[in-house]
């Protein structure tokens, strides 16, 4: 938690100085001589000197620190262009021009990184490695482990299954025993039906918005719907490929395109069949698309995990066999 707090200090500083200097430049008070003294160098020092120093001081990964320093500096320059009075701007007009150059360089850097990760993932899939590791390892190699890499791994998994699902084989996933979940209560068939409904409604919705509202709204809504459709197609393909796997010391829960969850066998209090409807709760994780989940796993911490698998009895007996070996 301490490391997380330190990483957040530059952003907190950015938020504080943004509010303070916006108030300073946009109001008349004793701090600025009642509107007489509003020099740009005050924001320049805080935003373009102190803030980047804080980024490199508190963020251990220097690449991440550099990216944050550039991004935060661009935000400060954007803020200054709005809040600093035109009469006080001397250096700021030149900084506003540099901002676009920095943004262009940032985009080039990120596109290069994305392409590098993309080809690394493709190469790993060809080598028959664990598909989850093939996706996450190249990203973590660039960004390290954390919330950002987990989010990007999820996004990469969406595009990988949407575009390259035929290159992914279930037997390449880590695990001694694999269990599927796409046949339970017609889970995958329901997903296909949902995709077909979206495809059927999309042109009708686009035409209605185009003529009844505006072409821009129609194009924006259609674009967002198509992005959502990519997610549903990836989920439809992944649910039949990614298994729930058992290894000697844990269960690896892979469900659709979501990031895998590893459950240590030693942390399991009990595992039993379930037929009840399970409500959402902060203490409950559900991995089930259709019908009621048929497996209940209670951890020693009290947390409950519910699964929907195609062969619940076989799954439970396999888990109990592995737990018996570990005792």
C-alpha cells in the first residue's frame, strides 16, 4: 500500500496545483494583488519543473515515470492555456506549440510499443506456449506487473480471440485436467444469439439515428457498438477455448476473455454442488453465463466463488482427489 501511495503522489500533486492555480488565475484576491499580479512562471515552476521531478522521484519504473511526466506536463500546458490571462502569457504560446509535438511523440511511442507486443504475442502463440502467458508476458515485460498491464492484457486478449482464435489450442493451456463451461445451459449458443441480434439491429439503429438525430451521433453510436461487438465475438470464441484447469496446488479459473483467477487448493474450505440463484455481492465471485452456477467453492477467508461448468460432478471429484494428495 505504501508503494501504491508513493506512485500516486505526482497525480495528487497535479490535482492540487490544478485546482489552486486555476483559482489563482481566474479570481481576484489577496494572493494575486486583487488581479494585478498573475505571472505565468508560478504555474510553470510547479507544473513543468516540480511535477516531472516528483514523477521520477516516486515512480520506480523510469519509462512509466517518463510517460507520466510528459502526459502531466501536457495537461498543465493545456490548463495554462485556459486559465492564464492572455496579458500574462509570454512563454506559454510557445509551450502550447510544443504540446502537440509531445503528444505526437507519445502516440508514436505507444503505437510502437503496441506493435512490438502484438508481434511478440503472435510469435508466442505459434510456438504453442500457454496462450495466457503468450499474451501477458510481452506486456509485463514492457510495463511490469500491475493494474495497467492487467488492463492491457485483457484488451490484448479481446483482440487475440477476435482475430486469431484458430491459432489457440486448449491443450496448450497450463493444467493437468481441463474442464469446459460453454455447453452449460446453452451459454455459448445464447452468446451467438445476442451477437446476431446486435448485427440485425445495427443498420436499423444507424439509419434511425442518422435521420432522426444527426449523422455524427449515428456514426459515434455505431462505432461504439462495433467495438462492443468485438468484445462479444471474442467472448463467444474464448468461452469454448479457455478451460478451467487444475494443477497440483491450485485451480486456474479462466472464463471467457477475463483475466484468470488462481485459487490455491490449500485455501479451499469446502467445494460442493450448487443449484440456487446467487445474487451479486462483494464477497462473491461468479463465473457463470447462463442458468444458476453449479459449483460452490468457499475459501478459508469466507469468500465464495461460484462456477458454471459442463461436468460438475467430475470437477468436484477431481478437486477432492488433488486435495487428498496434498494433505
